[in-house]
C-alpha cells in the first residue's frame, strides 16, 4: 500500500512509531494490555475456561427450556452453541494471545470484531443478520472473562521486545483514556476532539504523542498498518517509506536526548535571570501522579482534577466513591507530596466528562449542569466530598479549589457548605485544617469581569484558561470543526487573563494559571510579563517551562508584554509573542 499522510490537531508532543490498533466503540470497555511470555499459557487457559463455561451455560439453558417455549428459542441457542464450537471463533483468539501477547479479552474481541466485519460484506440478508449472534456470543464470553480478569502487567514485565502499538479510534472518553496509562500503547489518534478536550488533556498528562480531530483516520487506517505520529506537527503518516521511517527514528532519538538533558534541571529552582522566584506546580488526575510530579521538581499540586476518582466506575452513575474512599485518595496525594501543598478541585463533571458514559447529555452540555452547579444541586454528594478533603487536610497542606463559579450566591452557598462540612466533622470529632484556604477557578468570563466579588470572599484564584477561552470565544473545546478558532492569543482572552493576574497582585492574593497555556513554552514569557508567578501544568511539561523561565529576564519582557496587551490586531499580537520568545 502507498504511504499517505493525515492532518489533525496536535495535542501531545513527541514522535510515536508503531502498528495501528483500531479501537472500536464496543472495545472501549474492555481492558487492553500486553502479557509477558511466561503468562501466555495462563491467559490461554483463562479464555478456554470462559468459552467452556459459556458452553455449559448454553447447554443448561437449552435443557431447562419450558415445554411451551417457542421452537425458535431452542434453534437460537443451538446457533450460539455452534458458533462457539467453530474453530474460527474458539481457537483463533488463542493464537492471537500466543502470537501477539494480547490479554484474553482483547484477543477475543479482536476476533469477534474481525468476524463481524466479514459478515458485513455478505450480500445475503439472512446470513448478514447472523452477525448479531456472533456479537451476542462474544458478549457472553466477555462477561465471563471480566469476572476473572487478571491484573495488569507491572512495568517489570518483559514486554519491550513486543511491537509498539498506536490506538486509532473515532473518539475516546477522558475516563477511557486514563485506563490506558501503563498499558501497551505508545500513541493515540482520534477522529474527533479538540486541542483542549479532556481526552486531549489526559493524553498530554500520559506524555504520549497524540493527534485528534483527524475526521477520517478510523476509515483510512487499517489494523496493523505502520503509523508514525508527529505530535508536534499534528500529522500521522501511514505506511511510511523506509527512508521516512529512518528520519523519524532519528528525530525521536534526538528528542529523547534533549529530554535527558532537561532532566538535569529537576533540582534547579525556577528563578528568572533577574532573580524572581516562580512557582511551578503540577496538574494531576489521580493520587499516583504525585510521584512523577515530585520527580519533575514540582513545588506542589496546583490542580488535582478530583472528578477522575468519580468517572467510569462500574455500576453506573450512582456508584460514587464513598467518603472514606475519597479521603484515602486525597490523603495519599498529600502524603506523596511530602509537605508540599495540594490544591484539590471539587468535582467538575458534566460537559465532556460525564459521570457515566450512558448518562443522557444535556442540550448544550458545556453550558449545562457542570462543576459547582452540579455540586450545589447534589448537596449530599458535595458535602461528602468536602468532608473527605477536609479530613485529608489534617495530614498536610491542602487548598480547596471550586470550579466554574460565576455568581455571588454560588460563592455564598459554597462557603456555607464548607462550614457545614466542618461542623459535621467537629461533631464527629474528626480532625481537619480549620483554616483551609478556599479558592475559585476563574474560567467563566463573567467571573473574570467581576473579580472584586471573588477577591473579597476567597483566598486565592486559579485561572482555567481551557474553559475561559471556550466561553470567551464561544468555541466548544471538544469540537474539531471549530478547533482552528480556539485561540489563546485572542485579545479578549489576553485582556481577561492579564486583568485577573493584575487584580490578584493588587489585592495581594495568589493567582495561578492551571489551564493548558501554563505548560505551553511558547506562552511562558507572555504570562511572566503579565505578572504570573504560579504556573500549574502536567509534570511532563514542567522542565521545558522551567528552562524557559531560567532564560527569561523580566526587565526585558515586561515592556514588550505591555505593548502586546495594547493592541487588538491578532497579527501584531502573534508577531509580538514571536519576538518575545526570541528576545
Ligand atoms: C480549565 O478550564 O482551564 C481547567 C484547568 O479545568 P478543566 O480543563 O478541567 O476544565
Ligand atoms: Mg475548566
């Protein structure tokens, strides 16, 4: 096949080279991981056992059919038993486990998908319909397998010699994306998605090259095709010529060398050339992310997206983590940060982060019942989370961050709930930090335009540029059709950013930026020149931002940024930012 190139939106940097693995919608709930050589036979047994168990189940159902059951029912069960006995169904997946080292669920589903696709090609409508039988048999076996799921491989499993794989999917939810951490994949390509969709953010936090918004990747890329992802340029090269592959391997090694060099900055304090101290903090999704954050030299967690503890949980939207479960997670983060502050954001679900995938979505989810609006509508759930966070504050410094505030009454209600949670803990004789700082995300333009309301009542601010840009420019951050209009350098965005930073400085309360712009080295000097002193980003971005800070001189930058902020001309702004970087 001839090589071809697809263009999309770059969301996570670096080069990935590997074989394509097409992730179909049905496959998203199934665990995907590679198993090491010595565990192959155990995995084969697991699948064989599951097939045998379903077989026994079918025989039992057949035997116990009531005498008056319609005859089609017996025939239907017989068809399923026949399918299950067919070597193409029953033995091919065993070969996939042995040859490709897929886990049992993945191997099974790969074969079921393959067979279903073959049935789609059949002209005879009756036979084509049999595809549903194959799917149903597939589901039954999967159900058995999930009950016996083996644990994920540890990093010590010798998997290096296996081929690297790249996920190609129409779309991946943020919770599903999170499942891929430490698994088999080295890159992601999706048809849908924007630069700052939560799926893109999670891909970035996994530090794996990714390109989204490709529109047709799923239909043009085939299983096992060789694929190169250029995460910086936002391109995907399918079936590259050997010379191209060679060039990219060279770039990849160069990037690895540069990264190693950056590693030397881990312990260097982030101070500008003129001696100004900058605080570099980490954005995390799960408590385990604290270790890479400390490793990268973060002086604290600037944003713990607590919703990832709530999303994608088995048992539907009402299976929320209990107070104790949450407390353990927050405490774990605090302990892992060893005395550095942890800013925990209360639940921000809704929009592109539904609690449950099957939940009915609102008409305009980004404008709907999201974040603090959701929490205020679910007081028991909110109080449970507040108590859990407060209890963890007895083990180390925690800041409480509230997302999506826009109205004065929302601030009042939130503070009342915090007081109530504190009282409940006092009554229960549980310890907490009574002076826990409470801050607001500034991510709705209305909030950025009414800052005195926030400064008067709260202890700190954190600017969520991902949403601030979305709501200021009316660009859905998830929609790839409008991704080209999502521009952090729009003068309206710069105005809201710079005035918020200035207002915080004037009032003497800390202001951080925790949106994706904080980790973008192209914007580091612009933010420094606006007066920003706290940047919160994925641990993987921290050292490059630090390098930029070490090379920056505020005395030079500030007058240039002042000029940039005076213009409304986008070309002049882009030019000014370019010159700022080169200065
Ligand atoms: C933001 O909006 O910038 C932010 C940090 O929050 P999230 O991306 O989770 O909406
Ligand atoms: Mg936000």
